[in-house]
C-alpha cells in the first residue's frame, strides 16, 4: 500500500507540474528566437503581431521539452566524461542587426578553436534517416534546427559547427555543419 501511494504521488505531482506549465499564458517575444526561425514569413510576422493567440503547449509537449533538456544535460556529462572540454554553455545571444535572440548549447575547445554545437533529441524514425547536412535540408522540421545553428555560426564568426543528435535510446550521431 505504501509503494502504491508513493507511485500515485509521484505520477500526480509530475502531472500537476506539467499541467501548470502547459496552461501558462503566451508571452510576448522581444525578438525572433533562433530555435524558431521559420521559412514562412507569415509565421514569423504572426509570432510578433499575434503572439497572444498562440496555442499553449500540451502536457505532452511540455514533457517532451523537459525530457529534451534532461537529454542535453546527460550528453554534456557524457562528453565531459569522455575528456572533451565543453565551454560557453547556454550563452545568451542578442543581435540587433538580425533581431534575434537565443542560447547556444555550447562550444568545444578543440585544437585551439572553439567549435559551436547544438544537441537535439529527435525521434528514432527521423534519427535513422539523417547522415548529412543535405538530409537536414530535406526535412522542414530539421531545417529549422539547421537555421538555428547556422545563425549561431554567423553571430559567433565561426566557419563550422556540430549537431549532436540523440534518438533518446542511446543512439548518437554527430553531423558537421559548415557555414
């Protein structure tokens, strides 16, 4: 009975936390967010002119985002344990020229350079299909991620960056992204 009550309490607390986040009112963006760069001009305009009409995230969507954040922290710990030097994690970017903001996941210090990287967890179906930048360009969902990293490369004056993809099941792929 004690274990059942504990299990119910754990599930209930998590559900309550996720529901509270899912019901947060939309917030007015002050700039375009790098991870949300769209190829659709209308979508970009509406993000700033009709932000209050944005649908809230679902409970499942909030859970997915939280799991992605946990996955990012796990991967950073793996990289550090494997001896890689990770610097400049979650550095805030604000650019007046492009009117964008965002946070880069980090940079590796490697052979005298700082190489930007983004960590992304994606579904196993998508994970199995990607091997190159060309594969990223062929998928509208992944193209948004490519736009994000490309913008970071421009703003940091870097010639190349990395995507580290995870399928959430232990699979990893590292894709080199030249500017």
